[in-house]
């Protein structure tokens, strides 16, 4: 499955230095323990429970300050702006906690409902921004990225498809295509600084949403796992797509028809189509 340029430009998880995890966990906990004091002590236990999955996830993509890796503060930023972020995501806490199929899957997978909701809200808030807002890219950056790809794989076949109105003009002459690109790079065209918004495909976002949740939540299996995913994991993924509105359904539809084994084909095809896509970092900073 061809991956969109939008996804190709997203940052991947960094290769972290040895010994990073232990020092990062200590540093993050010190900062977290100082931060939480701004809230009443009676709420500390609840806050810790809510944020535990986001904190673990955020440790995987620290910020580099030029000298050392610094643990991300995404979890506390999420909580400080929690109401606004959840409202912006469009998720309903009431629907989440009353969604029996989803709650059964969470229980079977040994997850905390409250921490799972916060993790889904955190992930979906950012992915929905990717999906509906896209990102701005300069023409020059796009062409340079194309040239880098050509340099990396010079023997790949090239084809240029130009659409004017309803007419398509296709060129397969590699030298001609390269000469057009070279002319662009060597010129001072004003168009080089023009920008356009690029978007991911909806199914790419669906895959990243489901796969990130299933890969980074601390799932435990009460039943022997016979395949890549248990039925509870499939149900969880389908329920999350339902909850976010990514699984097409009409008002009044029965989620049993969409979020259980009756709809395994939708889950399995999504995972199969994008199985080779590296998962990008999901964070407001990236």
C-alpha cells in the first residue's frame, strides 16, 4: 500500500542511547512529582492513574536539547489542558464508559478504563488534527525530498502524470523527468516558496490509531494468544474506530454488528494493508 507524503514526513521514534530509560524515568518522575503539587492532594491518585499510559508512551520520544535527551512532558501538558483537548477531540466520556463491548475488551486485556480513555483521547486529538488540518509544505521541500529519493533508488522506474482539466499527460522518459526537476532546482522560481497543505489518507490514520493503541498499551492476555491479535484486541480496535467516528456507521446502528467478530474482516484488512508502515511519533510537538 502506497504511503502518503504526509505520513512519510512524520518523525519516527528515535534510537535512544543505552541507559536512557532508567535515567529518563527518574527525571520524568521528579518533574511529575513537582508538577502534581499544583493540584489538591486529594486528586493526586486519580491524576496518576489517568496519565500512567500517556507517561509511558511519551518516554519513548524524548526531546533533544543539543546536549542530552530530555523526557517529553506530553502527559502533564495533556492534563493541564484536558477539558479543552477532550472537547476538541470530539470524544464522549459517557459513551466510552457505557460502551459495553469496549469495556469488556478493556477488562479482558487487563487494562485500566480510566487510563485507557486518557490515552485514546491523547492519541486521537493529535491524529484528528493530522487528518483534518494536514500540514503546510513548501514546493522546494517537496522537490528536494523527491530528489533525495531518486538518489537513494536511482534504478527505480519513473513516470510523471500531469493533469490539466480532465486530460492526463503521462511521461515515462526518465531523463526528461529529471531534467524538469533539475530546471526547477537550478532556477530562482517564485513557485519554490509556494506552499500547499498535504493530508494523510483516512485509512492511514485509522491504522496508526488502532496499531498505536494495541502496541503501546500494556495489554495482558488472560487467554492463550493464537494469532497476531486476540478477539478482545480486535474488538478494542474496532470500538475505538467506532468511538472516534472513523468506522462508518449511522445513528442508531447496533455496534454489535461493527465492533465484534462479525466485523473482523474490516480490522484484519486494515492491519494487513498497512502492516509495513512504520508508526510515527504522536505528539503535539511533532
